[in-house]
C-alpha cells in the first residue's frame, strides 16, 4: 500500500508545529486516498514524542533512534530517511519548509530522482491529463504554491515519479486532533547498519537556539505595521497600541527590510502565514506577497492614507487616514469602552 | 593554501519590485517589465568566495551560471568584483528544467570544470524561492552540504568552519573539503564593482555575443585576450543523459498558472474621526473580537 508520509522534525524537545500541522493535512489526504498516514521520527530518546504524534492520526510511526541523530545533520538523516522511504514506498511525502526540511527534502528528491515542490500553500488531490501524450493520471497531489514573488499561483504535479514530495511552511495548514488515544503501530529502524556506512562529514561545534519570543501564528489578534510606519520609533508606538488591545505585533517585508522590525515578525509569503481573529494592517499597501500570508484572517481592518491602497480590497473595514492620528483614537476609545 | 572555488549564480527577474505593469492583460508575467538582476543571495555567496581569496593568495574563483545568452552579464558583474573566470551554461535544449534537471546539468558542468575545493551558491533565488538547486547539486556530486551559511569562520586544507543562520539561532559546524555551501541573505553584503576591474573586463564576451558584435576590430582584440573570453558550455560539451535534461528530465509539471486577483470585498469605509473610531472600537468589544 502506498501511504502518505510526514517527516516529523524535532526541536527543543518537542515535535515542531509545522510537522503537527502536516500530520493533520496528511490525515485528510490519506482519508481521501483511502490509505494510511505514516510519521517519521529521527533523533534520540524518542519515546516522549510518540504521544505528540499519535493524536493527529498517524497509523504507523517509524522511529530511528541514536544519539548521533540529534541535533539534525544532513547526511545521517538523509541516509535514515532514504531507508525508511524504501521500506514504506509512500505515494506522498510531506516535509516542513524549515531550515531542516529545506536541507533534507531536496537532497532526498535528488537521490530518488523525484519531483519536489517547495513552500506549498495548499495540497489537493485531483486528476491530471498530460497535454502531449494525453495520458491520464488519477488521484495526483496538486501542489499549489505562489511563484514569481507571489504574483502568480502555480499548481504543480509529479505524474511520473513517486513519491510526490512537497514542503510547506509553518502556519499554512491547520492542526486538528483526531483522537488522544489514536492507535499507532510503531516500527523501529535498525539504525546501526545504516549509520556505519554514513559519512559524518559535518560536525556541530556549537549551537545557540533561542526559545521562540514571537508567536505570530498562535496570536488571535495581530497589529501589523508596514513601510508607512516610517521608523523604529513608529513601531514602538504601534507596539504600545498592540499591548493595549492584547495583540501580537507583525511587520511587512518592506518594514523588515527597512530595519523597522525584526525578521521574526515578518508576515507574508516569505515570512509566516497567519490567520488570526482580527488583523489590523497599519500603513501597509498590500503587495500580493504580503496578502498571501494574511488574507485568511477572520476580520481585516486596514488603516491607510491612500483610499485606493490594494489592501483595502481585502479589508472588511478600511479606515482612511494617517495612522499617527487613527491609532491613538483607537487606543483611547478601546480604553474608554472596555471598562 | 590556495583554494579553487566555484560560485553558482543566477540571473533573475527582480520580483521584489513588481509594479502594476508586471502582469499582462492575459494574466501572464510580463518579463520585460522586470529588470534582470544578479540573484541577491548569490552576491552574498560571491562575497564569501572573495574573502577566502583575499586571505588565501593564489585562490581562484570560477563563476558558473546557467541561462539564456544574456546571463553572461552575471559573469561580467562577478569579474568586476574580482572573480577570475566564468562559464555560461546555455543551450535551448536545457530549457524548461526544474530544480532536479537543473542540478543535473550544473553537476555535469562542474565535473567538466574539474577539481574544486568549495562550491558556493546563494541559499535561494528570488524567482522561485525553492532553495533546492544547491542541495541537489551536492547530492549529484556526492559531497556534503552546509545550507543557510552566514559566515565562513575558518578554512584550512582539510577543514572548513561555518556559522549557519537558522530560524531561531545560530549553529557552528565544521566539515571536510570538498563541500557545497548555500549562503543566507543575512551574510555580509557583496562589495561593489571595482573601477579598475570594470575597465579591464567591460569587453569580456561570450562566443555568442562576439558573433553579433558589429565592431570587427574590437572583436579581434577580444579574441586575442584570453581573459576577455567567457566560455560557453552547451549540451554538446557535456556528458549528459538526454532523458535527464530540460522539460523531459523534470518530474514536476506545471498544471495551471493563475494570476492572483483579489476580488474586492464589500468593505466598510471609515474616516479618521472620533465618531467612526469610537463606534468601531465599541463594536469590536461588544462582539468579543477584542477582550
């Protein structure tokens, strides 16, 4: 049986958010294809991770344990992952579009000579007819992604090669628990034989991973500033407002590039994808590469000088005015009425 | 110790500055409206190469690019910054390649160029943002890779030490040579063109460009100076399996392409006055959007 398989990344003693989101997406794809969902865990002391994977509906969990497998390094992980893929023969492989996933997935796709699509924003099952040969393919994975700086959306298929591989960024798919006590079969991989043949060329000398300070994907309310904020000081003002209303603060790529805010706050195609309850876009014109990362917010308020700004096309409420004047009013009337 | 360094660079449309004229009325990309530029991350990679060369006299930097004939600009831009030599892989038969077919051809070209110590490339190109060609080239050459590199902290004849920039931190790794590095955009920016080198190399041309040169005298002058000749590599120069190149060698197929069009929502328009903002905030509190 050709199943759907998800590579689960481990960071700071937990399964990465993006991997859990992919398990949820993988579960849906497996249901539609009437096949199983498989999860792969590679690292050390893996027992604690089972319970983080099972609830998302993994039918099979492949585990490869060795102290040489944590932290991640390219060649040992690719060797183990290749071995698992050979055993599993999945039809679909999903990997997080992280610094690990984007290191591992292309190397594996090159070995297996299969197609890989980076940074997909949607994955759908569908049929495909080759324009030239007229060959029909059933139940392929449509790998949907923005291209060309977000100005177009391309649907990619890999009709001839298996597995069909895709990477997806954090925050794009929704996590959904299937059952807390979901019954998963555990398959342990004999890593020693594989690792004996591996070139441990890369050695990690030092590692400084900071705990996550900004949690944009989990925020219910986001106040996002654009280039129109004009300065770091402007962002500090915006931060005060965000704090007042209990929001997290984000920034557009233009604002990050201009140095007004850090990379970890960037919302958009090259930053994080968010879907909060309320998104307040301040001084953001609304380039497609930005809107691609926030258009699914439940409610969007835009504040812009220019009534014709593209962001207003997707906004539920468009306030025309200078943010310097609008934001203090919003803070004032929030304080007055929330008491 | 002198190192032989190959830098992979790509000419890309400048997708960061897309204006309203970027899309044609039929929804296709208007490439002519976008300037062709040196892929930003690849310039960071070139700077790392230049620093190795400065600290290790006798090192050689070879630029390798793949694309249409006009991509020779990338090689000239690199020569102006003190690269030593460049090759342009160009052949219509390579067109339509995805990352797998591209990395196959690049690896074949690298094998033809010969022995090397380090291959450097940008982490990703801004036209596709895939970050796949680097790792896939390393796999084809059967050498280790270090992605997301921010700084080469030391290099000796058998060992390179590299600082990597990850999502939430840094990692310092060491590796044996040869190795392929993909360089992150946060790495040191590339130095500007050097005026002397610009004067030296401004007439550097590929054979294709020489054919269309009107000035016979200049053409002869260029041919007489080896350093002004940019080599082209075509399919005929490489030992390629034809089923692995171009569109045929690409497992990913584009099923459809859609222009992104936002259908305007029926949005509520408010003005910057006390009444409007007061009632907005009141409503957001009343419907529990704001706590």
